C-alpha cells in the first residue's frame, strides 16, 4: 500500500514539474496524465500543502518584463553567532526574494546569500547599501546577474 | 499592461487555488468575469510575462538533495561551460555573474553523491582546478519568496546586463 502511494507521488511530481497545463481546468489534464481522478489529485496536493511538502502553486513570472531589470546575488560574510539575526533582518527587505545561509569553503568565506531585485542598477546598489547599514555587515560582495543561461522548473524525476 | 493586469499578476503569484475550477475561484476573488480573467491570463502567458503556472516543493521533504554551485572559467570559455552545465537535467538554473566565479548554477538531484558526481564531471570536462569550483549547500533558509509586484510602467524584455558594481 505504502509503495503504491509513493508510486502515485512520483508520478504527480513527474507531471507537475513541467508546470500546470495552460488550460482553464489545469488539474484535469494533470490528473489524466497521472492516471488518477482530479479529486484524488487535489486531495494529495492539499495534503502536501498542509505537510509543507508543497510550498506554493502559482505563476512564475518573467521578472525582467515586470520592470525588475537589475538583479544580483549579494553574499555576506557574517560571524556565526550573528547569522540568525542578520539573516532575519536581510530577509525582511522586500527587495530580497531569497535569503539563505550556506556552507563556506576555504576559497569562499561568504555564508549568507540574498537575491536582490530592483528596477535599475542604481536602485539595486542603493538598496544593498541600506541593507549593509541596517545589519552592520561591511564584508559583502555584489554578484550581478549578467545573463540567464538556463532556467527550467526543478526536475525531480529525470529518468 | 493596465491596473487589472497587475492585480491579476499579483493574485496569480499567490496561492493558485487547489480547486477543480481554479480560475473561477480567482475570478470571484478579483470580482471579475472568469472569461475576462482567462483572456488576460492567456495573453500574459503569450507575452511571456507569465512563464508558467508552476509548483514549488520542499525538495528535501521528498528526499532530494540540492545545492548552489559555481565555477570560475575564463571569459572565452563561458559559452562552452554554460552548454556543458546546462545539459544536466538536474541543473535547474544557471546564471552568468560578475565575479571571478562567473557561472552559478543550482542542482536538484536524488542524492548528495549524485550532486558531487555532477560537479566533478563538470570540473573535469572544463579542466578546472578544485579551487575553481564551489559546492555550497544550504544550511538554513530565511526567505524564499520569488513573487514580484509589477513595477510602474517600465518593461524590459530581458536583463540589460549593464550593471557593473
């Protein structure tokens, strides 16, 4: 039984990773491809949502077309004991879409990462300056986005 | 793009209804006819403003591993490197960035071992030194909210790429 369930989960992931069909009843098309009823599909998705496995279903927009022409990954070097506080503070900026703490390596000392978006380069840099001032971290680096080389939805099932 | 388009874009980016008739639910929320909503959503998709309606998962809860990786390649090798990296279905995003480490990419794979294997294959295909490659898995998530409020007026077709900091 358990195995059967995970088989369905796998099939749902394989279908949903391509995005919802551009139709007025997108779940019907998905359910057909998974081989279950629309009701069953919605039931599982709601359950995933409740469990936190499904974060969100929603439009993935082209943010450049919405006026966010400048973007950068800003990396910060923060003392371990301040990471929680600084991370929360930087995440609070509405211009920040992603904020993570990551491992460091011998040749890469930065441990906090923020994706920052703005309408122009000037605006981006002034936002980063405000962020730096607010959290008191002066060791940071702005890695601007020069080119999008690949962007697809996450591929969970690849075989 | 008018005010209603912007309202629709905001609504579409929030929780897309888990309902047999999601556009009906959204139309009621926005207090517009479902035909009007659907026509506009179709247009925004045709124009490429909406890339797709997608689902975002906590990949770790499904047993997958993920990371952010980077390589440092000479400018003349960027294109080749981008092609090699982009070929892996496990690579979901890749960007050229203004740094010595100039190509950054995210990997979602079935295990950490597979991630290490992919990175090692890329490193060897590009004849890079170990110091020219980064593997930076997440330790803590503070925010993940890739929703964008439409800005006033200005629409760029793509990234302008003239930002030097």
